[in-house]
């Protein structure tokens, strides 16, 4: 079977990574429009759609990347390598701001951190033989674990879970399901995982706390994180992590549903029928998610089963629309911007985690208040963007758009030169 790139999926990925860039890089975190923030607990904002959309898109891409099911040791090794590389990239984001060596400080420390970043990025995104890729990924993972649990003060509270880490786990599971099971088994697996997670979270008492509940810090997922990830959770949380262990289970279903949609797109049934199937399934998932929300609230931090169905329903619906407009009606010109973003998401994801941290490390005397220091990120925003706006939220949003504009120019250069960075 000839592998063809699905433009609508690239555009959908581009829309998602662009939205991620906007919500992760406001000019001022104290002034952000509510839709560009995560829901405080129960509920779902546009920002809460970014992560599950990524997982869904990854699931759709699995069968498109492997249209002919062929499972052997070589295929398994490729899947394992890619999963390990994503896992290691994700963990590195959490280590970057903790790196200390030779007592360096300030700009010298930043230069050292950036040199390590380049080395790690090359090791995990460079083109090597499978054997070398394995050795590099496993070695880097071993170093992470050693540092995290070595007792070295700088790394004793480094976070281990994260967005890319969860995507890596889901990718590994979903790829194996695709290669080793039928669609019927995949559907049953998804149902069992969603129902099983609901039962765990709502029926099992929480050790040391009491009855099952869905509150912050006292639910079963939180308890498990506090036991297995103690000291290595999200900054600002004490007993839970939004990408914790138990909540990773239902996130696999976002990938499974994406996998099922991807297999629909592979079928030889005509493009209109494919779009119709997706247009039916999308609203059905949304309705199911909203209905389940009545007893198992939609919640990103807990990644509840209702959240899975609701977000995959929206993702399926959006993809069906894009598929019809782009791949059936052949209307592509207006989507070029998102296509440029969609074919190179990894470099944006990786760099966007590092650049803000690097800019914060560059500090100097505030020229408008010599008694205070200011970092370069705050300086660029406070004196280069904010003065042009009377509304602080509009200024903050403009800061995010400027960052998007810079990345659009960079990605356009990559696109024109056919430079694609992959793990």
C-alpha cells in the first residue's frame, strides 16, 4: 500500500501545536483571557483540548504510518526507540532548569545548560542506527533516574511525569494494539479501560483518607502519585500530578479512538463515506461524554472517562470537517500556515519548553529602575509589547502572538528547505 500524507491531519496537528504555543506563552501570566487557561478543576476550556487532541492525532497517525500491519523484532524495536526518545525528551524539559555543575552561575550556567540541551536534542532527534539510538536513549534515561534518586539536592524534587512522557507511553501501547489486535479487541480494550478507571476512581476507598472522591489532593489517583512519585511531581502540587500514573490509563483511550479513526481513513470506501463516518462518530462521542459528565465530571487533571469521550468527540468532528474541506473539496490554500506548523511539531514543542526558561536566566539591571533586576523575557514584554496596549489581557495575548509570529517565520524556513525534525 502506498503511504500518502494526509494533509488534513497535518493541518489539524498544526492548529493544535499553534494553540499550545499561544496558551503556554502569554506575555503576562497574571493577565490571561479565561479561555486560554485550564479549567480550575471540573470543566473544560479550549486550553484543555490541546493535550487530548495531540494524543488523538498521534493515534490517527499510527495506522497511516504503518498501513501494512507487519510485526517483527525490527518493528517492535522502532516503536520502542521512538517511545523512549519521546520519554527522554519530555523528562529533559524538567531537568533543564535544575542543571548545576562546576559552581557556575548566570550566563555561564545558561551557556552550559544550552550546550547540554543541544547534545541531548541531537542524541534524541538525530539520525543514527537503531542500535545507537537504543544505547543513547537508555543511557539518558538511566542518568535521569540516577540523578532524581541520587540525593543530590539540585535534583531531589525534579518532576518526572509530563506531557511528552504520557504521549510516549500511549504511543507505545497504541502501536502494539494496532499491530497485534483486531479492531474489535481495540474497541473492547477502550471500553474496559474507561469503565475500569471510572470504577477505580468512584468506588475504591482512598487509603488513609476515606471514601472514594474526585477532589483535589484526596482522590485515588492523587494518593497513588503521592506514594510512587513523592518529591517528583508538578511544581506547586504536593500530592498529585496532572500527568500522574493512574490518570495515564484513560488517556490511552484517546489514542485508541484516534487509532480507530485512522483505520477508517485507511479503508477503501471512498472519501465521502469516511468523512460521513467521522461526522457521525464525533457528535456521538461528545454526547456520550456530556452524559457521563453527570456522574463522572469532565476533568483534565484527573483525565476522567467523560473527558476522554468529550475531547475525542470534538477531535473527530474537527478532523471530519478538515478532511472534507481539504482532502475532498481540495481547498488547501487557506490552510498553508497550519500545514507549516503541523509537519514540524517536535522542534516547536522541544524549543518552546527551553527558550522561556533560558530567557528568564538572563538577568540585568532594570534600566527604568536600577535598584531592581529584570530578566530578558520580562524586559522584552514589559517594554516592547505591553506599552502599546491599555488592556493588560490584550497585551498578554499580543505577547503570545508575537512569539507565534517568530516561530511561524522559523518553521517557514524549515518548510521551504524540507527540514523536518523527528524522534
